[in-house]
């Protein structure tokens, strides 16, 4: 099968001016293109490449969201709760799409993943990340590779950092608004 839609690319107008976060965003677009190329390419080793790519995507999501959320916490950013809710909702969508593919092994399910990532990211950068432009800076962003941050996110219950909206004090996350947010893979509480 060929992926029908052209994939959006990162362009400098999507820069939010923080080096590590801009590099993360570009990595997601490269990964979205890789997923598209795998689906469009030959059969050889396709399944292993897909599994590798989706594992990297899951790690990137954990690591990149952790990077932004640690910086927002350090800067006492006043729109952190809404931002983390947006991150959690998207992570749930991606994890669900990957789980669907793993259940069906249908390349259409994996083919949908590249555009899902690129389209969401463009909108998120321009609408949500853009609001912390000028509030966060290179100085308050942890610039370690995403893999290290992903590990931190999985142990953040013991750290003084928000790993997901579950970590907010009770009452901070408005319960009446939309779906309740959970840690990935768990049922909403
Ligand atoms: Fe974000």
C-alpha cells in the first residue's frame, strides 16, 4: 500500500526557540517520515522495522513530554495543567493506535500513525507550545537525550516532577472537562 496523504514537514517557522525542544520536534517529523517510508517500501524486514520505529516513537513521546513538563514545572508555568492534559490525551491516542496495529498487523493501522503524529504536532506546536515561548528558555530545559528522560518519566513518582496529570494534587485537574486522564495503558480513574 502507498500512504495517500503528503506528510507535513518541520520548518523553521515551527521553532519555539528552545534548542532541545526544537530538536525533539524535528525528530518526531523524521520518525513520521520513516514510518511512511517503511509502509511504502518493500516487504523485506518491514515488520521488524515497524516494530523498531513504533518503539522509538513511544520512547520519544515519554521523553519529549517529560522534557517540556519538567521545564514548565521549573518555570512555574501557569498553563502547565492544560498542557499536560493535551500531552496525555495524545499519548493515549498514539498508544491505542500502536496497540490496534499490534492486534491486527494491518499496515493501514501503521500507515495512519505518521500523519497522526505530524498533524497533531504542527497544531500542538503552533497553538499550545507557542504559549510557553518566552517563558521557558534553554536554561531551564533538561537537554539530555530523550531516552534518559523517558526513563525519568517512568520513575517520576519519586521525583518532584509532573510525569502525567495523575501527579497533580487532587482537584487541580478539572474533572468535569472531557475525558479523565490516566497513565498510559491504565484505565481512567
Ligand atoms: Fe507540548
